C-alpha cells in the first residue's frame, strides 16, 4: 500500500484523540507491542497494521520474503496525547522510518548496528526503553482484541507477556508487577470505530477494487475533434454530441437547432456573415470526443475588442466585437457558477457511499455538461440584421461524499475541458501608423527600449498568458500582440506599478500594473478583471529584462515621472534552533552579496507551539533590488523558499520534525561538523530528515559557510514554498495552521528561553570558566536543568566595549567578538543582556549562575583570637620570633629552650606575648579592611 504522509498523520491524530477525554476517563497512553513480546496479540497487530498501512502483511513488496519475522516484529509503541514513543531495532528501523518520520514529537528508542550485535545489551536496552516510555503514566490502554476475534479482557493474561514480565526485573526493569503499578483498560472497541472511518487511502483502495473490472476495457479518450463537419461518424444526434463551426450571423437559433451541419451549408463561410454583409466578427465551435463523453463549446472572435489609447484620437472601430465579448464573458461566468451550484446542491441520493461508488465509475460514460447559449443578438449600434449567437459549455466531473453522522455533504468538481482556450481572437485590421506615431513621442513620451518578447495576462476567466512584443516609454509602455493588436498604457491610466523580482537571472520579473477604470475602453476585453490589474512578464536573460533595470527604472523612479513604483518583496526564510549557526549563514550571505542594500535581515522568535516549533528563530531575508527604496517593503510580500539550519551536535538530542517537515521546509542546511570531522550521527540524522521530507535538498555549510555554487543557488532560489505539492502538504499535514489552530504539542521534553538584562560588568575569566563547565554538567533524559545555548551582549570589567557572546554547551564552543560601534566610558550600561535556552531552567537559577560570573561580594573579616589561630599561623610566629632575646634564666641549646631548672620547651618563653602582639596587629588590619567594605557597598548584578 502506498505511503501517504498526510493520511498517516491523520490516523495517528485520530488515535491520539482517544486520549483527550474531557471527563478524565481516558488513559494516559495506548501501548502496542508486537511479536513474541505480546505473545502475538491480535489487537496490537491490528493497530500496527492501521498505523503502518498493512506493513506487516506478508504480501508487502518492500519487505523481503526471507526477512526474519521476529526481527520485523521487534517493535513497541506507546502513543500519548501529544507524543509517540517507538522502540525498534536497527534492522527494521529503515522499514519503519517512512511511516513514522513525519509523526510529531516522535521519540525513537533504537540502538546502533554495532551496539545491537550484543544480544544481552540489546535486550536490556529494550527493557529500559519500555520502562522509560511508561514511567510518567498512571493509566494505560491496551488494544487487546481484534475486530475479527473478540476476547475477554484479562489483566492476568497481560502479565504473561514477556515484555511485561521483564518490567519486574530488579536492576534492569522498574521492579514490581506492571499490572499493579498501572491501571490497564481495554480500548479495542474505541479503536474499531476509528478503523472503520473513511480516509483517502482506504477510499482509494476501495475504489480500486471496483475500477479494476472496468478501466482495462475502456478505451482512452481522444482529446478533440478536428474542426469541421464530421457528424456522419457519430450515431448520437443530440445537439450536445454534434461538432460544428458556425460564423457570424449564420449562428442564429434556427441554425443551431437545425442539426443540418453537412454540405451544402453556408454556416461554415466567413464572408458576408458579419454586420451589414461584411466579414464575420465571431465564430461558434463545438468540439466532441469521438469515442468518449468529453465535449465543449466556445466562441472566438475576429478583430480586436478595444481602441488603443492615442491621446486625443479616440475612434471606436470594434464595437461589435466588444459587445459580443461582454455577452460571452457573462455566459462563461453563468456556466461556471451553475457547475458550482450543481455540485453543491446535487441530490442526496447520489452522495450515499454505495451509490457514490457506482456514480464514480458510470460517470466516465455519462459526464454532465453545462452550457449557455445567447441567441440572436441584435445590432444595437446600427440596427438591421442580428449579429448571431454566442455559446459556451464545459464538461465536468463532480464528486460528493455524505457524512451520515453529521448530516453534511462535501462536494467538489473538476472541469475536464478547461484546457481548451476560453477566448481567442485573430486580428484582421490594425493601426499601421501607430508605432510610427508613438515613436515620435506623442502620448507615451520617448521610447526607452526596443521591442522584446514578453507576456501579458490578468485574473479574468478569459485570459491566458499571451506572447507579444513590449516597448517601454518614458511615460508608459506599449504591448504588441499578433492576435488582438496593440495595447498602449499611459501614465494617465496607471495607479501603481508593483515589481516582482525573484532575485535570480534565471527567473522572470513581473510588473503588476494597477490601472484606472478609464483604461478599460483601451484594453482588450478578455484582459478586463475586477481587480483592475495587469501582469506583464520580462523574460530572463533578454535585452528587455536588462534594459528595464538599467534604464527604465531610473527614469520611472524620478519624482517628476508621474509613475508610482512599488516593489514586491521576496522572502527567503532561514530558520533553526539556537546554536544552529543560522546567524552565521545570514552574515555569510550578506558578505558574499556584491550589491549593497540588496538584503535586509529580520529576526523573529516563536514562543508558542502553533505550527512552528518552540524557540525556532527565523531570519528573514528581504531581497530588494538596488534601485528600490527600503520603505516599500510593506507593499507586498511573498515567501518563496524556507531553509532549516541543523547542527547535528545539538540536534542529536532533539529532532523536531516540524522544523524540517514536508510542506514547511525546502532546504535543510547542515551547519555542524560536515567535512574533516563528521559527527557520527550525521548519517542517521540525514536519513531521518530525508524520510520526513523526501523533496528537501541537503546543503552542507559548516558553521554557516557555503562552499558550493550549486548550494548558493538553492539558498537564493525563488521557487519551492508556493509549489502546489508544498501547499497541499501544509494543508494536509498541519490542518488549521492557516488559522493558527494547529498545535504541535510539546512532547515530553520542552525547551524554554529566558531573557536576563543586567547593568554591571562581568569578569571575563569567571564567565569563560562557567561557560566551558556547562558541557560537563549536561544530564541525560529527562534533561532537566540543562543549559544548551547562551547568546547576547555583555560588558567585561577589563574593557569599556560591549562584547557579543555565544556559547553552545553541547559542542563546548564559546565565541566572543566586539560589538561594532559601541564603547562605554562607564562601567555600567543598560545594554547588557543574555538569552538562555535550556530544559527545566528557571529565572532565579540563571540569575544565581550569572552572579557567579561577576565580581563577587566582599565579606567582612572576623577578628582573630588565640583560639582561632591556626597551627600554621603559630608556626609562622615562632619562625619570625624564635631569635628574639631570651628572658633571664633561659638559654637556647640549638634545638630547644632550656630554663634554669632544666625544663625544656620548643617555643620561645615569650611566645604568649608574641601571639598577643600578632593578634593586635592583625585585628588592626581587619578593622581597616572592614571599614573599607562598609565604605564601598556591593551592588547586585541585577540592581
């Protein structure tokens, strides 16, 4: 079965919804153990088949036939409300990864291939992983029975599961009986209701079972008939099945109803079928597939529908074409609105699931078709004969699903013949002197460029990109089309001009021209749009493209030009966790860019858990052309590429799929060690991200430095984020993100950031010492108290200049660099701050840590007494005083002091006097020191 990332996440969310019962009766998690560890429990196998799309069925092509079943079944899953724990082995890991890599807050418990070779260590790892999975649970749900084999829930039978028995092992397991420590409930019936729900994968499988009996025998569609009278090849004589081409007044209601489209008929002739017996101004045609149900009708025109603006020369030669085009446009809008209304309000009997399946197959032979014909349009200008009719029709496929428990109908439709152009015209007459008149500088000023290829289109239902030649003038522009003639757009008709620049020589530039309503008579009717906006493209690597930036913009940006230029901003977003070197990558991009002022950086930090991971700082590049002023940023913004910076050294512990997920990120930039000293987990990290986002490009940029030209082009690319598959992935994988309703959840590990501002200088030696000591203080799961990244600006006591600091505790790197242009004569400043990122850290704890990096508070000294003297102090007094004169009755024999009575002692007879003198002198110094301490009171770092 084909893997569907969006459907896989949908199935997981449906299971997790069982754990969010408001009545507090839901379990904390659902345990699913496969293979021998659960004694091959059928309920667990059924849940695994649901989550892994029947991976464990023996007919799966991606699993070799000789693959050991006990190795494939070595899987334990614990599903929690906001996270999932998965134990697997390195052998079945690659098979499971495509199914789980896009799950949010996924915690993988897997050994390396080398570690797995030790069977005893592998078993101990499995048991310890199981214990860590369930340690914060109190109630656990068990999918005990399968839908096809109902069993009575027996807690004592669960104690016979090998993995549950291993839980009680002393030293390895948690100790004690699993069934006594946790409350266990059966969730089989709730899961059966989820299995029965319809999702895209299950619906596709069901439809394929029906289609296989029909499609192989059904011939392929032929796209269109050749224009002409070939009705004799078709047995169906209904009007909707008759191909025809009719011109001008020969398209009356009588001609359309006659069904006589074979020679000799004059309906196919263009002469004498127009107003007053002239050439036809339009033609009607209907295309029918000879062996299929596709059919459509169109009305095309001869001549233009507008009068080019020539200043004072206003001559309307194209009234008839414009009138017919207006009626034709109304018919198109009516048909498309009718299709939408039919799709929404179709009968409920067709939306019942059984009938819906039948309808989806039979619709191939009986496609609905919507059409509108306006018959016998009168000549409103000159009277006389009618102008003929206009017709428009489309074949479409509508689909509806009825949700019985909600009583709602979800419907959609697809127009199958939309690729047939809805509007075409062929120019039969034009102003031959127009180019000469304009080049002489009459109504558009002086020419700035020569003719060059371009395209013009609008948001009108009739419009498709039309190629032609474009000429820029000092007061407007000229577009020449071989189909509908010349378009002149003067500054008098222009409100604003917005320029989209993809910032790449390989990308077309687009001019969005907002025009006044006064331009409508001078604009081909099929380009009329409700927003009054035209889009004109400049092809890359052409003279017109280069001349626009080098010549035209210089003239149009002058204050007296009369043209209001606005620039559409292209955003290239670079995101990443703290310590991912995203700032270094930004600095690198600015340094290598040779055009001054082309880049502007904006920094955004996310503090919530909606859509983007917590603390995922985003750096936005605003790509501006040099001639455009920065104040125009607010005009229009397009996100074209999103990059995620990954430092393996840091993300080895934390991998957030939403940081690199499908639909969110175009390129993943690995900024850690990628060349000489590759991180051992880099290969596994790339494999995991590749599985979560198969379309993402990998870029190696150690510490933010890009070395390959191809990688630079990817980073500066202007395409990707708005591609249809990216948009589809965002809407399906993150439902509600566009309204801020999608919550990513925090999982079991939640990082936080804390901002500390202070006014006193730090001691550089102490700060560096404490920063480097963070690496050795990092703890394993649950990672509480770990500080992972520090950044900010500080002032050190040995300098009067602010320093930018960055510390990554995982890699042990500490970087200091002077803050450009900031010097302080004082030893205090309000600009000192540090931003801490970690797990389980508190504001007060961080303040205490930072206080140790500042000059410490000096405490008063305690006065000395004879009792408080240390032995070393007494020895020092003896060494200093032992040669002092002796009192009468004592002599020194070279080793000891001897009295008149022969008593010997090691210290001078006047030692007590010496000690007292020492204490008095020392206390005088202590008093002086304490007075200085009182004189200079200590100020706290945060006061």
